[in-house]
C-alpha cells in the first residue's frame, strides 16, 4: 500500500466519523422539536422497531409504544399548555455501527399563572444507537431524574466509557 493510499484511507475514516457524529446529533436534536410539535410519526422514525425508552417513571418497549406516548393525554396536555424538551450538548462515543450518547435534558413547561416558564424536569440521559439499514436509530434511551440519586450520577459518569 502506498503512503498516499494510507493517508487517503485515514482521511476517509476521519470523514466517516465526522459524518456519523453529525448524523447522530441530527437524530437526537430532532426529538425535542418533533415531540413538542406532537408529531408522533416523526418521533417514531427516530427509534429502532424494538427500541426501549427506560424512564425512572416507567419503560416503553418498542417504537409503537414510544410513538403512542406522544399521542397520550398527559403529553398532549403538556404541549397544548406550552412546553419544550431540550438537550444540552451531547457527548458521543462511536464504535463502528453502534454509538452511545450522553447528555442532560430539560422539560420546560409554561407557568400560565405568571406568564413564565419553569424547569419541570431535569434528567441524565444515555442514548444507545445503531446504524440500521444505513441510518442511525435510537435503540435504547435511559433517563434518570437529576434528584441527587446515584442512578443519575452513574448514568452521567458512564459518558467516557
């Protein structure tokens, strides 16, 4: 193999990593706008068919259950009252066709009594993703309330794994 070929291969590998990181960022950053718009189908497209969404308050198994969550009365009440699902900058670790992304998330809800917004929920998040048919999909999201519990700290501490 020539020196030029080795450099070209190394460059292609670096470009692939950059493209994967950008694609993963696109998937995760699409969640908040889609869920706040109440677009259940757009939310569903972000997840693998057998995905798991593990919240400290319950577990949703499969894309269909996650999609249906967007249609439920509690969620619809949030969006019609005014809310925003926000992710902070995401720490992404790639490993071939799988990845792990760690971040904080906030659920901000409108406080109609004071015409203001308040943080209603702050969580630690670990997203596991896989390249499926050439597209990055969420295979598992684990979210734990930042209430001082060891679970939330442990989840964030695994960002460098």
